[in-house]
């Protein structure tokens, strides 16, 4: 984390990030849907809002687009009637091609794409939750002015 970020700002960032994660868990419990809990989104919240991972926040639109589209890819592949190994292999190939095409280094997008295959996600709530939570992450980066902080460096 950048040493120029004050302890107060860091503490506020942690509180906001943890509140976001708790909200995700609360939504899962209230809706009785475990597919709403997204560990990679929790990691992204801490990495972007607290540690201000420059490589990830430099292009805010990709914070939303990359994980959302990889989630759709993984979800779609999971619906195919092929072997598990085939699903994982095809998903990885498609994810890598997609991330290469959009020139994204957002690693959690790989996890977001593999998660529906690994957990056998079949509910649309998975896709909807990825869309909602990554959109909130992107808005947080924009609202907190984290891009402006990058430009000052």
C-alpha cells in the first residue's frame, strides 16, 4: 500500500470494504442462496479500495466488464453436457482468450469464470450477483477518486 495514504483513510477504506463484504454475505443469508457469496469479489474490494492496486484500478470499466463476462463464459460452459475436465479446460481457454483480447490483468476474473464450473452454479443469481457486486466495486473506485490518486503519482 502507498505510504502517502494516511492511517485514517486506510481505516475508513477497511471499514467500507469489510462492510461491503458483510453486505454480500448478508444478502446470501437473507436470500438463502450460497451462489451470491463471491470470494474473488471480496479480495477485489480489499485490493482496490484498501491497497489501491494500481494495475486493477487504472481502467475502472474492466473492474466490471472482465469478471462479469468471464462469469458468463464460465456459467455458459457449465451448462454444456461435457465432462468436468472438458468444462474446466474449455473455460480456461475461453477466459484466457477473452482477457488477452481486452488486455486485462485482473486475476480475479479467472476465478470468477471458473467458479460456476467448480461449484456447478446453475442459478442466474450467480451472474446477477457478479454484475451487481463488480459494478459497485467499479463505482467505489470512481467515487473514492482512486484514479485521481494514480494520476498524481
